[in-house]
RNA sequence: GCCCCCAUCGUCUAGUCUGGUCUAGGACACAGGCCUUUCAAGCCUGCGACAAGGGUUCGAAUCCCUUUGGGGGUACCA
C-alpha cells in the first residue's frame, strides 16, 4: 500500500513553526516513500476560526517547497472566502474531497449515528455550567478531572434528538487501550482514566477526535505524523477505530519544538510564525534544511549538516526521529542561513535582496536598470556579512539618501592630530575628485598611495574615511562602498566631514 | 492533583536497539589566536556532557529498577 500522510492545520492563527517542522517531516516521508502528501483544513472550531490564515498557511507551505498532492479544490477554497486569484493558485483537489472539514459534516453525523447505534456513544445534554461545577468539585477533591458520565446510562429516549445536546464516546470502564507508536513504542492507558469525550458538538460540528478519525479513514491516511502533545488524547481515537471496526493508521508522534526557556515555543519567544521568518529574510531552503534537523539527524556517523532538498529526501528516516523534544536555536538558524546566503550566486542574491530594499523604501519598485547596476556592486560587499536578508537595510542604508555628518572626534585618526586628519580628508577628497575611474580597485591603489605619502598607517586613514563617508564605525569594505556610493556623493560627504572637523578645531585650538 | 512522554556539552546532535573499538565524535554559541581597511567570512586552538542512586555483567552512555528534573495533556480547542 502506498504511503499517504497529511498536514491538517486548523485555521485559528498564524502557522506556527513547530507545526511547520512536523509538516516537513510529513512531506519528507511522503517524498521518500513515493507517497502522497495531503493538505486538509480542520476548521471545526467555529469560535476561533480565522479564514485569512488558510491562505497564509498555504502560502507558507509553498514558499518552503512543501507542495501537496491533494488538498482543497478551487470551489472549496472560494467557498471559504478566499480571493479567486489566490484560490486558483492554491487549488489542488483530489479524489478524497472535500478537504475542508466544514464541508464534510454529513459524514461525521453519519458516523456519530452509527456509534450511537452500536452502543459506543450516547447523547448528553449537560450544560456547560454543570460541567464546570463538576470539574471544580473534582479539582477540589483532587480527583481525576473528567466528565462524570451523568448522561451515560440514561434510558434511551430521555434526550430527544431534537433538543440541544452533544454526543459523547462511551469509553469502556475497564481494560486498557494501547497506542502503538513507531517512535515512542507502545503506550498503555487505563480505560478508567479516559474521558467520555464529546464527539459531536451541539452546533452540529464534530470535535477534532471524531473528525480526524473519519477523515483519516476516508482519505486512507496510512501514517499519522504529528506532535507528541497529541499522545494523551490518542487512546480516544484508537477506541473510535475499534468501535467502527476500522484499521487505525500507523502513529508517529514526533517531539515538540521548544523555546530557549524550555517551554513550548510561543509568540513572546521571538519569531514563531513562518511568515515572520520569511519577512526577516531567512531563505526558504535554509529554513527547510534547519527544520529538518530539529528532532532528526542522519546518524550513521554522518556529520554533514548542510543538505540539499534531494539529499534530505534520500537521507530522511522517519523511524530515526528523536523521542526528546528539541529547543529551537535561532543562533544556529542564523548561521545556517548565512551559509546559504554565501552560497548564492551574486545575481540570485540581488534578486532576493531587492524586495527588502524596496520594502524599506530605499529602492524603487520596479527597480530601474541603472540602480540595478549599482546594486550589483553592493551585493558582493554584503554577501558574507548577512545572516538574514533583512539586515541588508542596515548594512547599506548609507548608500541611499543623506547621512548624518559624523561627530568630529570620530574623524580624527588613530595617533593623528585633528589638523593631520583634516589634511588627510582634504587630500583624499582632492584625489577622489580627480581620479579617472571610480572603481574599487583604482580607489584602493589611490588611497593606499595617499597613506604612504602622508606617512599614515593605512588603517588610520581608512578609518576616518569610513566615518566620513558612511557615518558609521562599521561598514562594508571601504573601497567597494565608495564605488557604489559614487564620486559625487563621496566628495560631498568628505567635504561635509571637513567642515565638521574645521569647526571643531576653531572652537578648541 | 491525576495521566502521559522525555533525559549525552549552554543548544542541536552522533553513539543506545546489536554492552567492550567512547580517556564520548560533530555542529551552533562562547573564549583566544591568525588573516585583515572596520565588521564579517575563513583557518587554528580552547572551553564544555553520559541527571542521581542502585542493580545485571569480566565490562554499561548503552540493559533493568528507583529517584530527581523537564515537558505535554487534563475543553461542546486543535
């Protein structure tokens, strides 16, 4: 039987990086096994439903290269209220649709009715208030907190199908339910500790527990790969499979992704949504590579860490995934992203950088050819310095618009007097104004020559020039920066710097 | 409280299943050095772990038990 796995996000918020990592495992496994990766939208929680996030999720998956083989079709997406253009872009369809749970309600009701008939479920009309009271009492008495089965053994017709009620699973009072998990091994639960879970809510929507079983079965999912925070509730679903006489999927509970403080990664820990990673300038291939390595490693003495997509597919082994949860290291991600940035061809990097410059308002969109020519000069200057593409704005800000003239003390070189520094700046300006070709190589030769003539250490001279021209202590390499800035602006900034120095000198002879 | 999962450097991990080759390997981070026009990048060096206690065994990071620690779950959320 061919492998079928799924990613089943619920559209209740921004796609969380932990879920995305799990999606990566699913995708990798499907590709490795020549199986199918299916996208299903689990929108059964109507109170937390945020329709926009469906598109954000699909966009994020595509961006990461996690293409799905089956998923919501065009009309389904449009019915969800997704813009026709976007819907067309993300529509995939498939033989097991609909791939949106809110469009499968009939199936859940049917199965719930069957469970009722088989004596594996019962109606319950307890109010939320009563339920809350029961829970409070249980907590106060330090008992197991779960439904007290008040309606479980009511005579058959006590609760009419027409009054508001829920349908609950009738969990056996005794015995054990075993979860066979390929990563964690067998996990045994006492049935006495399993809650009579609600399967069908009073609004007619199923809970996750019912819906996921019906859909996984209907969509012939072979392997359920998901976070291990689902383990405690899995026996309920195993029981539903038993009740229905269905074959359960192979369960693979993968470890959670934690923040540096050891807690489940959350918003206050930094970027958690895939959108944020993208906006900060992580390359999708780097993030993909990194995500693969949180909770999994190739093993066998393999010490490589940078893997191409195909290498990853070949090397990935679901059954080698770790049991223990892993902390998400932004530091290591930054390093890896830097590696990928450095590997990019210059033109490709330029292409990726452009939107960041444009979003910061530094470069017009579309980018005129001559500006592009100029940016071609700056790419190699920043390439090995960037960890995230977004950082290019800080690195190159001085090349666009005007800068604040630097304070006088920054314009005095090491072991130099203000007067000497002023002369050096003037000399540099005069030569730069007259030099024939304004390219990095020529400028370097010129300025090294000047340092020699003035008997200055090259570093001292370059330091004050850097301050004068970039307004910063730290900048991309000087000569390339000058070339990218252009003669006119370079000369103007030197002039401005000279004025600052001269003015300071007069006030303090 | 109750249930469940987990446990190798600060972090990600290799090694655990099939005990000996492990005075525990790699990567990130950190520290120092080299290179150098600043910052990076690169190169070199250093720091740094088998949670604890009991077993089993000639021998345990590897097998068993207990403790401790961490995490997750405990909804008409997913």
